[in-house]
């Protein structure tokens, strides 16, 4: 497990506070990202306040993530340690249905889309987002950031 520090909302009525938690170890297709920056989106506020009625606490928001690759799984081909990379609002899906094969994972016909946070991964663990120092995601949901951009 990857020891991680972040900011978590523990209920819908209090502000996020520092929180220590663990991310799963990277699997063969995963990228471990050391997070350098994470944007704030109003959807993060809606989620943390449970304004959409689907909040799972504790919640580490953040889905506009940029950082440096710290480790890669044995089957990862698109990234190497030290690369700049980004992660958006999804970290996995079924990848077998028509929508997923068309690159429209948000419409997964098998309802298997795993969101960056406030979601359950395939093992049933709660996902935690970018208001933290690390995140693990399948390489298919990690975006390459050009090396000439200064992070």
C-alpha cells in the first residue's frame, strides 16, 4: 500500500482537513503519480457537500491532476518514471462495451466507470482524488503532459 497524505471531507457540513490514508499498490497496468498540482472544480464542492446526494465519506476530492510519474506497472508502455502526466475525472471502466471502445467511458453500458474520487474501484475500494500527494490509475486513463512544460 502507498502511504498518502491528503485533504478529506469527512461529512457534508465540514471543510476538508488533513488526512492520512493508503492507495493500493500499482498493478501491472497502473501508473503511480506524485501529484504536484490539482485544480478545484465546482463539482468538487458539490460532491463534498453532498449536494448531488451520492457522497461517500471520507472523500478526497480533485479530478484535475498533474504530476510526475513515480512508478509504473510491469505492463505499462506509455509512461516511464519521471514523465509529466495528468489524470482527469475517470480512472477505469469496463473497456469492453461499445461506448468504452469508442472512447466514451463516461457512458459505459456496463456501469463500470470508476471515477477519480467518490467511486468504488473494481476491488470495491473507495477512490480518492487529487487533493493528495499520490494517486494510482490505469495507464489508459493517464494523459501525457509534454516534457517541455515546466511543472
